[in-house]
C-alpha cells in the first residue's frame, strides 16, 4: 500500500501537517509515501519519513533540493512522480504523453490541489493518472490524500481528512 500526497504547502499556506492526516497515515501504515511536490518545508519530509520511506519531487514553490521527477517500481508497476507545473497544460492528453515519455504505467502529479484518478489508452498502452489533491489547501475539493494499491489493475482510494 502506497500513500500519495501533494501540495502540503507547510510554511507558506499551512502551519503544519494536519493531525488527522498523520493519524490516518499511521493507521494505514503504508510501505511507501509518494509526495508530488510543493512540500515547502523539510519538516514535512522528516515527519513523513517517521511513518514510511518517502519519494518526493520539487513543486513550483519548493526551494528544497528535490528532483523534478522520479520513477519507482512497486509490485511490477512503474510509477512516475512529477508536480505538473512543468507541463503546458495538466489535461489528460499532456499527462498521458508525459507518462509515455517517462515509460511509466501510472503518473502521479499535483499542482491543481484537486483529486483526480483515471486511465487512458494511448497508442495501445494503458496509462493511469493520479492526483491525490491536497491535505492542507484543497481547491473545489475536500482535504485529503490517496492510497494506491499497485498492480496490473491498480486501485486508488481517496482518504478525506474531515
């Protein structure tokens, strides 16, 4: 089980990670945490590392030394992580092409602060797109994160904080 977060914005929009987020993460006990950028504080990574190993990328407001993109393989599924601000548009077509470019089965992205999960067939290949939303500063959405069970047919569960 993988916990997927993005847009925590601790220090610029939020004072700290919400206690309900930490409680739910502890309850889920993920084997890995993916963070799709706008971490904005190394404290966030330190706190999350106490729960599980973290793979994080740099968002458009991050000043941390993080990579622009990452890939990881879990249970035979290649997962890519980006923030998304680098793309011309965050529509499904651009995101699906980015997934193909990164040679991943599932692309995690953030930036919009809105939960999104869907799959598309692109050039005969199935790609999955996941935005976990934001646990601290959601837009037209409820605060939360996602739980991903990787596999040939990945499942995603949205976890709302309130």
